[in-house]
C-alpha cells in the first residue's frame, strides 16, 4: 500500500479490534488517527465475556444446523434464537450460515480459525508491556461443564475437531471437576479444562488502558461519526466525518457490526450481521470462582472480574435496531444460579451488545478489492477480544505490503 506519510492512517472504530489495529500501526511508525462516534470500548467491547482464547476453532455453525432453525424461531429465550420480525433481513445471512455447516466446510473453517488463533495471546504481549498493564490478562485457563451425559456426548465431534487442530485440553470427571472449581454446585457429570486461555480482569478498562497508551505513544483519537469517504484513482483520500474531512494515506475499517454500511461505501458488500449478546454483572455475587466457566449446553459463560461476576452469552439474531429482550438476561441469571446457588444479584447491571458476525464464523481481515490503501478488519463474532491483537498485527502487515505469514485468502472480504 503506497503511503503518503504527511497524512495519517485513519482507523475507523475504537473497540478492541480497532484500538489494537491502531497500536500495531503506530508501532510500525505510521501516524495514526483513531475515529469513533463513541469513547474507546463503549460498544461491543464494553460487555463481552472477557475471554482471550486460542482454542475457539469450532465455528458457530455445525452439520445439521438447518434442522435447528425452526426451533430458533420458536424459542425466543433459547441459547440461539431468531426474531421473527428480523427473518426477512437475516435470511441471506442464514442461507450462507447453513451452506457453511457442511462437514467439509466446518473443517476448512476450523483450520482458518486455528491459523488466526495460534499466537493470539502472545500478540497482546508488546501492547500490554507498552501500556504497563501486563496483569490485566490472567492466563488461568477456562472450564467447559456438562450437566448431562447426552450434552457431553453431543460435544464429542467438536472435541475431535479441536484435537485435529492441536488444541490442548483435559477431560475431567465429576470429582476432578469439583477439585478444580469447588465453588460450583455438584450437578455436573463432566468438564473440559482448556489451559491456553486467559481472561481480562476488566474488559472495558482494558480497552481504555490500551487507548490511553495509544495516545501516550503519539496516536490521536477523535470522537466523531464517520459519514463517508473521499475516493479517487483507486484510493481513499479522506475520511469524512460530521466534523469535517480527515485526509489520509490509508484507512482501516474496524467498526464492528457498523462496518457493513461503511464497507459498502467502498464497494464491498460482505454478508455481515450481528449476534446480539446479553450480560448481567453482579458486583457482590457471594461466590468467587477461580476461573471462567462456560456451558455449551446453555450457551453462556461466568467470568470473575474486578467489578464482580460477569454472566454473559447467548445468541439472538435480531439486528441493530430492535429493543433488547431483557428476558434473555433473566435466563442468564436462572442458569447461573443453578451453578452457584444463592447468587446475590443486588445492584446488578445488565447490558446488550452487538457481536459483528460473518455467517461462516470467519472474520474479515482483508485488503479492499477496489481501493489499494483500504483494509477491512471486522466480523470476529465471539472471538473479537481473543483475536484483536493478532488482527492488529496482520492489518499492519497488509498496510505495509508485507507478507503476513499466513494465507489471507480465507479472510477475504469478497469470499462469498
């Protein structure tokens, strides 16, 4: 990407992915301006499950998922639900989702995810060191639990997929599970412990600290809404905002679920949509799990944070405009209270956010086919926090025209 160094690279989007892209570009010696209509971390990064994992090689879609779509429509409180009102708009995304669920495609996707996830934790190391926040990611591992024999059996194909990708894990029976995490109620038959997993002690503060480090190191943050791009001769020459234009040598679109409209302005139309996720945070829950615990049967995670216990998860396909269904947050509490009887929910806070998701579970990390100085970085779904630093490193390589070290074709914006 030819650079005009008198103008900055503009990164659009100040969530965890955008902030990490900005930091890696700054490390390369570029002038960088980070632009977002909100403060850093106020969007999806505010309320995620706080997990940084290298084991997430299993895509959301799986063989036989098409048979489950009627159930997703019928149960608005299920772990994966579709709002009827949004069905006409989500239908093209669902078609791609089902197409990506064949055994062959799931295998390909898991390989693509593994190439990204390998080294995801290490990619944070230089950013944490520069910010002086090495202690904000605890490499404690995490635990997947199963209440039923049937639930554990149903996950065997996914464990085999993880084995094929070289993921480290240990299968635990009930007594071993209780020894590892004694705070859990004795209702589980099996657990799977993944050691190569960390979690942030405060995911929102984490983004804020990294953004503050970006400014200290010479970056600039502007709180402005992006309205378009000035283009010419196959390049983006400026980013237009409500406050005026910012001349640029290059642009990175990393605006999460809001990237779809921005990308369309640059001539690309990927099938990006959003999985709406919910959380409850209990500031004084009365229990102190040692490590994050999650359930594939019920679709949620409990993570110990400095601000309390975060209960997060589920998938609701309903777009960016519909009001939250807070009954889904209530289901999260009901599920967590089975694990930790007597949970204290006084002063709880609740939240709903938008995971930017591609229908094949593979993010877009790609040069623009139409503009030689534009790069896209969005669609990370459930693993945005996990992959943010790794994405930043890859984006910096794409901007520089350097070999990123892996085949980038699986992450192309125009792969559909």
